[in-house]
C-alpha cells in the first residue's frame, strides 16, 4: 500500500522491541466480541491511483460543471475567476499540511496570513476587527446572533425576510437548541419590511442581508441607529463579498457585527463547501467574539511576531463556559481568500466589483427584453430577481436540459412561495454570448 | 530575510490582476453610494507569489517532517486527493444547480455515506457538519431531539470524563445541558462504578472519547453502553480517535448511539493550518430519524437531495449554508478507495504499532502514567522532569531545534505536564528512530539539569519564544496605518 | 499589468536617480531608425487571465486528448499514468523557478536530485555512469555517435533499420554538418539485418534500438562483442524506458553507450516535448561524455555535498573545443523522471513493466483475432507491428473520426514504405474495454 | 535536518505506487530474459513527498527572492502559464496523432510563430530547437546550408567577439567552422574597424550578441550588418538578451539574418533548475528556405505539419525527435498574450530601467568598466576590490548570506573579475533597494579589508563552500552500495 512505509520486517522488529506477539495483540484492550480479525468484507480492496481516478472521474463526469456552460446561479455561492496563483500557493505543502499554529515559532507563515486576513476582512467590511474565519457565512450569522445575545444579555433576534433562508434556518436551529428567540419575517421579495418598528427592549439584534437574498440593496444607516437607540445590535450579513468593493461598507452604516461568506474570493463553488465565514465587529466587542484570533506580539529577541490569542474565550480553556464550541477555522479557504484579495488590491477589487455590477446590469437589460420577463428590483449588485410568466423551477429544469444554468428559483429557497420568481446572478465570468444564449433560450421556453 | 506585511508593501496603482474591459453601462445601486477607498494595498503578482512563498517557508508541515501532535492526527496527505477534489465536475458545481445536473455529486455523497456506515456498522450518517466540533453539536442535537420526541426533554445532565476534549463540555453546555464530570481510574479509564453512581433519570447522555485522550481503549466500553442505555440515556462517542481502530473495531458493536468522524484526521483531508474540517456523524437506529437537513436519498436510479422534510419529518434543522464540505468528501473518499478495506485495516494496525514502538523506546527515560498497550498515541507525564527545572514546554521547544514538531503538551488535563505523542501510520521506522534519538537525548540532557539551555529554546526558528501574555493583554488584531494604529481596548 | 511591479511614480523617481529624462532615453544607443516609439500595432494589447484561459482553452479543445479516448500510439512517446505527487512536486517554486545550480551552496536540492537521477539512469540501463540528461532521446542518440567518434577517432556510424527514423534523421543531419558518415539501413520491419558483418576498421559505432521501432526484441550480446573486437562501440537506443523494468538491460549485453528517451517516467505526451534524453556509458568513457554532470564532494565543514563537475569539457571553458555546445539539461523533466522512478522503486518498476507487457500481449491477442490482421512480431515489450489488408494511414484516419487513436502507420515514419504496417502500443492506461473497442472498430473498417 | 539519498532510504518491498491487477498472460519476450534485480530503492509515497520537499527547501529560487543572474534572465514565472501547459488538449496529445486530431496544437504553434515574427520583423521562424544553444546550431546550420546552396561552401571562417557566450564559438566549431575572435573597443563594443579588417571571402558569418554580454547595445550594429552583408557573409545574432529590447527594437531592422530566442528568458518559461529550454530561430528572407523539419504550414483553414519536404525542398534536416518544446510554446504564448504588445513594451523598458537604477545606485562603491546607459543588465569589474584580498567570488558568496542569489561572476571574460547583474522587470523598487543596501554594505566592508570574513562565507546555507576541484579530480557521479562504491577512474 503506497501510503504505508512499514514493511513486514519493520513490523516484526518493532513488535519484538515492544514485546508483543502481533499487532492484534496490541488491541487486547478491545473486547474480543468487537474485534474484527480481518478487513471488512463488504468493502473493496485497495485501488491504485489510476483506478481511483477512473472511478471518481466517472462520478465527476455525471455533473454539469458550471464553467462548461452559461451559468447564472448565485444565492449565496458565486462563480468567480480565481487567479491561478491562488490555487498554486495554497497547495504548497507548508500551508496545506500544517496544523493549527499551536507552536508559533514554527508557524509564523500561517499566523501572519491570519493577521493579514483579519485586517483584510476588517477593511472590506469597514469594521474595526475581524476573526480568523468561521465555517461559512451561515454559521457566522448564527454565531453573530449568539454574540449579540451575550453582549446585550437579551434573547430575541429579529431576522429579516431578506436574509438567505439557509442562514435563517441555521440560526433558528441554533435558537431552538441553545435557547433564544428568533423572530423570522416572510420573504422580502418586494420590499417594505419595518424592521426598526419591531425592535423592543427584549431585542438583542436585528439581522439583515446586504444585498438581500433577492438582490435588493438597502441603506441600513437609519436602522442601525434605531437598533442602537433601543440597546440592540445591527448584524449585517453579506453573502457576496465582492459587493464590498463597490458598495458603502456595513461598517460605514453603523453595523455592530458583520457576518459574511467569503467564498467569492479564492474559493471554487465546490457544490457548497468548504467555504469561509467572515466575522467582523466593533472593537469594543472583541472579547465576546467567537472563533480563533491571531494577534501581534514580540518574541524573546523583541522581533514582531504573531500568535493565536484570547484563547481564554475558547473551549480549550473555558470548556463549558467557552464563547462557542468551535475549534477550527476555515484556514485553507481563508488563505485562498487572502491571496486572492492581495492580488486584487485596492484597484483590482474596485474594478472587479464594478465589472460584476456592469455584467449584471447588462444581463438585466437583456432579460428585461424577453417577452413576459420582468426585472423585479431596480437596484442590485450582481444578482437580481426576475418575475416569469411560468413557474421558475420548471423553466430552470428545461434550460438545464439545454445546458444553461439559469439561476435559482425562489421556490427552491422558500418552498411553496413565489413560484414565479427567479434569482439571477452575473459575474465577470459571464460573456456577452452567455447572456445572449440565456435570453434567447428563455424567450424560447416561455 | 524578514517578510513585511502586505500592507507594508503597498504602492498605489499596482495590481496583481488584469480584468476584462468594463462594459459601458451605468450604476444601478439604488439608495447606496459607491464606496470610496477600501484601504487595501496594491501589489503585483510577482510580489504576491514571493510574499506567500516566503511566509510558507516559515511554517513547519507534515510534508517536511514528523508532526507527532497527539490527538490531532497529522498523517500524510496524498496529492491524488487534491487532484480529485479539483475535478471540474466536483469543484465547479454550484450547490443550487438542478438535481438532474448533479447526480454524480450526490452519488459521491451517497458512496461516502456507505463507507462511513460500513466502517462503523451504524445505520445512518449525516454529512452536514463542517468540523469535528460541529459534528459533536449535530450529534448532541440529535440526542436532544430524540429525547424531546419521546417526551424526555427533562433530562438535562450530560456526563463527561475529565480527560475529554474541551469541545465535549463546550458542546453540551452550548445546547443547554449541565456537564457532570466522571472521574478516571488509576488505569486512565472511565471509572465504571463512579459512572453508575452518576447515572439517573435526569441524564441525557454520556460523551466519551474512545480510544480516549490518554491513548487508551476503554476496556469497559460495552458495559458502559449497557448501563447508560439501561438508564435511558444515549451514548455519544467522540470519534476524534477513530483512526486508531478504523476497519478493526465497529463502533456499532460497542453500543454507541452517535459518533462524529473527523475526516481530516481518520481520512487524511489536509488540515491546512487549521481547517477546513469536516465532521460527519454516524447514528444508531434510535437516533437515525433525527438528522439535520439536507441529506441524500436514493430514489430508484436517481439521487435526491432532501433540503426540507415534509409532514411528519423528524429532521431537526440545518447546520450549514449548503450540503456539507463537498471538497473534503471527495478527498476522504479518494483516501478510502485508495486504501480499501485491507489498507484501512493495515493503517490502523500500523498507527497503533508505531505508537507502541515509541512508547517502548522512550519508556525508560520518560515517565508514562498508565500501562500499555496504548492505541494510536502514547502519553507521558512530566515526572521525569521533576526537580530539573525543565518543563514540558521546554522539552517541546527544544525538540523544535532538533527539527521536529513537538507533541501535544499539557493535554489531556488528567496527568501533570502531559506529553501526548501520535506518530500515525505514515511514519517510517527510520523516522521514528530519529525522533526517539532526539527525544531521548533531550530527556537525558534535562536530567543533567541544564534548565537554562532548555528555556532559551528554540534558537533556530524564524521566531524565538513569543510573548503570548502581552498579545492577550492588549490585543493587536489587525494592521493599521501609522500613526493611528488601532489597538483593541481592554 | 499584473506582472510589472513598478508604478509610474517608481519610474519617475528611478529615472531621477539615474539622471535620465525618460525610459526611452536609456535606449539612446539604439540607432534612431530601429527604435520604435510605442507598442507594435499589429499585436493585441494585454489580456487578463480569464481571457488567456478562454483563448488557449479554445485551442486546446480543438485537439483530441489521448486520455479522452482509447489510444494506442507509441513510436517514441508513451502515455503512462503519472502519479499526482510528481506534478505536484515539480511545481514547487524552489524547483520550478531555480536556475542551473551554479551556486551549489544554495542549490543542493537540484544537485542532489541530479545525482540521484544519474544513479537511477545508470541502474536502469545497467551502465556505470550517466549524465544529468539531454534534450531528448534523439539528440542523446546523435551525441552518443559523436562521442563514439571522439573515442574511436573514427568517423563512420552504422545505424540500424530498427532505429526510430527521427533519431536516424537527427543523427544524419548532425553527420552532414559536423562531418562524419552515417550509414543507414532500410527499415527493419521483418528482421534479418547483419550489422556485425558491416563493421569495419572505419566504423566508430553501431547504433541499434531496443526494442526496435517496430517493437522487435534482439539480444545484442554478440553484436557488442563483434563491435568491440573491431574497435567499434555499440550504442543502444531505448525509446520506451519502462521496458528496462523487464528486459535484460543494455549494459548486461555489453553496450558501450546507452541513449534513451525518459519521457515515459513522469512526463506527459506534450505533443512531443519537452522530453528528457537519458545518456549512460561505461565508466572509462566518462570524460568524453557530453552534457552536464553532477558529482559528489565535501564542503568546507567536511559534509557531503554535490556540485556540477567536469565542466572543463563544456563550452563555458573550452569554448570551441567543448565536447558539445549544449549548455542546458532537461532539468525539470529529469526531476519528474526521478520522482516517478523513486515512487515506483524496485517493485513498482518491475510491476509496471510486467503490466505493460501483459497489456500488449492481451492487445496482440485481440488484434490477431480480427480478420485480416496479422501480428508481425512474435516477441515485443509493449509495442508491436501489425499488418493490415489496407493502407494503415487511411485506417488510422477513419478510426480517429470514431475517436479511437489506433497507432502509428509505418508509412508516417518511413514515407512510401510499408504502407500496410501499423505500430501499436499498449500501456497500463489501456483498459480491456479500450482494447475491445479498438478491435471491434478495426474489424468494422477493414 | 540532513536528507539522505533515496538509495539510503531503501527498504525492500516498500513501494510508492499501487498498480492495477496484472492480466494472467505469459511473457512474449523472444530471445531476451526478464531481468533480475534493478537495484532501485523501495520507498513509500509519504517518504518520497518528504524527500523532495526537503530537497526543494535547500534551493534558492526566484519565487523566494531576487535572482540577479546576469545573462540568465531570471524573471517571474506566472502560474497561469503552468496551468495552460497542463490543459489535456495540450499536455495529453501524442506527437504522432493524425493531423485532424491536433489542429489546435498546430494552430498554437502557428500563433506563436506569428508573434515571434511580428516581434522581430523577420519573415520566418523554426520552432524546433530544444534550447538556446540548439537554436544557435539550427541557425548556423541554416547559414551553412544557404551558403552551400549558393555554392559558397568554401567560406569556413566565423567571426565571434571575445565577449560572446561560450556556446557561440562551440557551435561554430561543432559544425566545422574556424572561429576568429573580434576585439572590443574601450567602450565594450565590437570594434568596427577591426571587424572590417577581418572580413573576407572566406567568412561565412559573424555571430554577435546584441545587446551584448556587457549589457550594452552595439551602437554600430547597422553598419556591422552592412559590411558583413557586403562581404557576402551572414549575420547571426545571439538573441539571449532579446528581453532587453523586445517590442521596442526590431532585429529585422538591424540587418540580422538569423537569431535564436530563448523562450525561457524573454518569455519566462521556467528554468526548472537547468532546463528544459526552447530556442526558436527567426530567419531573414535569405535564410527562410533553409529550416529544419518539421514545421507548420497553413493550408486554407487547415494546419499541416510538414515532416518531410518533397522534391526541391531546402529543409536541411531534423534537430529533434518531434516538433519542438510544445509545453514551452504554450507557456510562452500565454506569457505573450498576457502582456500584449503594450505589456512587452513596458516590460523591456522596466528591465532596462531596473538595470540602470542598480548601476546608478552602485556606481560609486563598485567599478563599472564601461559607461552607460546599460540595457537589461549592468556590469562591474573587480577593480573596487583591488588590494583588499577579497575576490569577486567572495563577494558573491557573502551575498548569499544576505539572502540573495549572487549575480553572474567572471563573465563576460573581457573584463577582470566580472560581476554581471540582471534584475529583470519583475523586481520591485523595494526589492532593488534592499539588494543595493546589502551589496553596498559588502563593498564597503571589503574595502575595510576583512578578507577572512568574506572567505568564510557563506555561513547560513545548507552547505558551505564546496570543493569543486576534488569533485573533478576524482569524479563520483553516482551512488553505489558500500563497500564497492564506484568511483570513476581518472
């Protein structure tokens, strides 16, 4: 077996050193009834690389890769072009095969990356500080609510109908088990929520999404003030981080916590994971922040260095009193994020965001030209909602047969609701001919 | 050469990407203004490549040497798995594509589930959790959901051994349970009698790690399962150490109700400096109905992704934005297929053999608190350092200068100054012998009382010992332009 | 431009330091007539990664990748499965972006690899020593002949009709320009050459291929003796290095020089290049060996280390008296070769070679079962010649339209000769169903 | 940590690959016996990964820092190019596939040829040569073929400046020419008058590097071309330094007849520790008919690969087994497309700017033999070290300890103790400034006479100075098992 360096003669000599008769003998603490005397018969034997590649390759071939056809899906996961440097760099063994940087002297690479990542996230969101990443945007959202509960010592969260329903569900699941109230609003496809009016003395936070899951853009400045006036926090969720290159950042609107999905930078679609949750907040809340943090310090020679810090909040030390049970971050995805953002820099990010928006504007204009199609929201970043004269789910399925991935039906996200709405996203990867093919196919099937 | 922060390498106007031309259309941003400066630095591509290359060179990694971090399981990460995860048919698939266009992805999830079930003997599995601790959460939520379903929501106590990973009590507490510690025997295992005494009608579950964090198999585990079940409670097993027994011992046959499996440990998906993980949870028949959404169901020839259950469904909610860590699933399945049943059998055997070999080679110069055989990791305490002025930490730091990553220190908490060593099955005998030679020399040197030498270690690293206290006292968590450098307030 | 770190303000400040008015001013030694004042108008402007990927991707898509269909081509280039570790490792920047190891203190990585490579090549070929690689097998062959000329001080090389005609042509081209005689024999499709009988007192060497380009296997032990008895050298060419895992090595047959193509290990087909020429010889000829050599030595502290050595043979120092004008090796391809061979090791290489042979035996049996097809050579390694009842070139073209790459027509290699012969290779990458598809399609088109 | 040779890590029976099952068929090997032992070591995959990772860590590389090796042109190697070269449509195509199945590959070769012709103004190009020196050979063969074609095969003398790369005289000599050196002027350029004096009816060609190896543009190049042509000879240009002028100066307009282009220098295909290179040669109209096979011809919509010319063909032979370094063609074209005409213009300008900046910053502490402006590289001699006891080599080795790869030493031969520095356009001003700081400090330290300190450098490298004399005196070119370790005889 190519991964196992011990030879039979090694095993014999090591058993002799140990003084055991056989490897099985080393398992003598296992009750005999539960010990198996050989490989599990219902599973196959080992395979060579060639055979594994064939088997997994045949599975992969049964999926329609988004890059192999015009593709307009978003709703929390976006297909962007990732520079080849990113994937090359994250595969360096020194990054890929390192563990959590518990020994900072020989982990300054990972640690400096995390420090830079935290700074990038803080800058992008317009917040004071950020952590070293969470599992994904949805878990960031739920952790943000729990953090707001801790800070305000209140237990009621108000979740906007513009929040991605999966984020909502992760939060309400947490609410059910950890014991807080999550008030959810109906899908906000057409605007008109009065969130400020719902905030009361029990409210720990209001959670909004920016742009919303329907692609709508709101200015949350007034909402932030209303929340804070009543002792509640405003949590802003962002699922398309590229938007932060063009839109006024949540921090400038007064957000207390920003929970975001960072997949758009550096990370492929991956059928939904692994992704990288971003988490940023105001400086005054830093000790209530969940997750891993990297901080600057000095070494014995006085040189600047980095360490994991504030771990007294964590489960290693506080055990049942920890701010959360999380003990990993999304390290490699955060690295990919950070490298991509470093490559973009100020100009590149602004340009990329502007380009995404322009592509979406183009697409909206083309789709608006299709008979029977109505673009629902006038303002958006790179994703918007259209109203179709037929159920969107069927249209999407029909277009998929033609190898066009048309968007996400609202009814997939909100079962039973808004069957005629379709969420459509465009990014820098969509060409004019992609868009024309989509518009034309749509015209044909409607 | 020192490597500055990217922010210190900024030159405005420089950029590491070139973008296609911007279509000539206006903005449609509604009520929000385009933002002004972001504050990101401008670097060219060559600078970015060099920056991350240099940073990477400041890291230790499994590719470069032995990484015997007990309980963390740093084994070889095959590049085949990386290649497979990057097949466009897996990596370039959107989670919300129509089911008809992702049958291969769903088939892969189903196949992974099949392997996990076959390897544990358990009838059900959820792939949703994003990491081991997330799996613990999913498992404990299932237990609570099942208890509530049968009207026993009043059970509020969870028993956790003192040697447990910190995540165990943290998880139990997070979902509203009180944590009650179980003491250990002198042999480093759960005290069955003490456990029995703690059981009662208010106990929801026991959370046990097996093999435990001392690297020992819980000999009484079947009896433990029996008494726990007899008391109406569930048996949650922390599967972090499943790699010691995979293919050789079936958790189902031990009486376990739920167990998470760290794909990054047992099935070698890369740790990547701290994540991403992936923590599927296997369930007994009693818990099988209580899973989070989404999950994959086979419906004739087709695979269906159940994102929401209908009437009568017992799924208890959602853990994550999408369907789980697909990229990790591909890697783990690639690892499983590569090993096969025979390779996994051999791998767990070799992991245990390697650990026992280290134990045997070090036993005379270091002090083991418990008798062997151990499983995949061997535990020492700091009695051998008594009176030397050298601490467990000092030994670890000195080991760095010998070219090795240190073992896990000060965990588990049940022994004083723990040193927990896990070599894994992918280390050769030569590598173990080199490690033994280095560690024996340090142990012997410590006994000669050269404490100052130890305290000055490491010497040959990119940084020497770092001041963690200062970092925590006045946290600096981000770069800020001088002079208004932000420093988080106390 | 993403690759250029200088900003306009850098340029201005640097020009000021230099004391030049403009960058163009630095080109003042260029005659005005030849200086262009701006970018060349007939070439396009710079492109982003996304656009380059689209353009080159569309070119790549116009080729039929051998791995996407049943494929049986050989004739000097073989499709093997390369373990993923190989390509990962050669992309590490420390290998990929290093130069020739002129500074050995900071090039021990490359140097130790070369030392190990030389040892591997010597072991595989059964020879005493090997160099650090040549451009490809054909240039190795020609350099071997020139080396034999230097050693024997004779000027006539006899090239077997079993030698790959491209290798023959490279050698005869060299012969024409550097002034030696290359006697070529007609294509040896059916055996019967009397090479020993042709050796005379002017003969510097006889060049044979093992197995021959038609896949035939000869024992050259007697030929070696005949050559050496007459003061000539025997040069053995190997185009399929995997064969060395199963066949008696040329060194054991008495070869004086082995010139081989190493592509089969670690290197993809690459439409013919870059490949890696192997070059090995008897110890006594080492100072006449062309190309780069790595040797063992010690450093100032007495530790073992490696350096480039015997460079007095080279053009840096001897200039017009150098053994050759070559001043690169095929470093990265040699690294890929070496890693692949390291992974295989003794057992893996023997197994791989045995498997290749078995696949070819299977294929020969299947093709022999097709009506009208005759397997010409009874003995072979992984490639053999079949006789078809129709011109092979047309059959190959027809099968290509059906997405089967059937082999190499002898007439492509030897224009106008043996139109009915087809060279067919099988490797570990060919499945039973590949072979069945080939046999069936062949039956249909004949 | 020291890394043993793979042969020293052998354990019989270990293997780093797993193969599919062997079909049950007999051997058909004819007269030859299956071989016995080969002698290769057995290692597992994890050991192989660690071995090459550790070896790589002993290398300096452009990804890790400045690599100012004059005349070798170590610039940034974009990863995009690596990705493109690995597209299965390029990497997984057999050279002898039917033409109809490789139209994209032939189109790529045609497109690369188009760029090379457009950038040089020359009407023809051969892509066949495997490296720069191979290109020189192809170019000089074309010249000889053309001369013989016109009945002037008696021209047997080739003029080569003393500053030339060693490959120039080696190439000319290899194909039967006698080499006649041309002296240089005090300005470091070809002495036009001396050249004129050397010309005659027996001169076949001049081989000139431009910009030359002193980093200087040959001001008289047009006049040189005129006198050479007037004498009936051809003008071969060594294009190794084409990167200095690409996009700004057309070789065709200088009167050049043939010039090789090192794709790995000008167009940044990776050097990979010494190769593979790729050396296409552009030709003037006079030489265009004299090329090696194969080459690509466009025939309506189709591309044809000409592997053998028919009656009347003037192709002079074959250089290489197949069609050229396809993998390098893809990378080079990817580089060209990425830069575009504007980017290439800027790149050569920045390369020259960077070199002149170094010249300006170092001029006062080091000694430049010739006046500037230089082109892409700047040359110093060792007069500034006179009387210090410190040599050019010592400076280079001391620079290693400062974290930099040294410049080219002792080349060109026309100045004493040459130090030839080529920063390339992909270095930032910050990087140059750091290099200047280090080098100035060394130059100043040398002048204080601290020769012993210099002679002990490098100190912080995997190896200190290596004994090259011993290596050459008694060459050990391979590992052999003890005790019968082979040592090549004198």
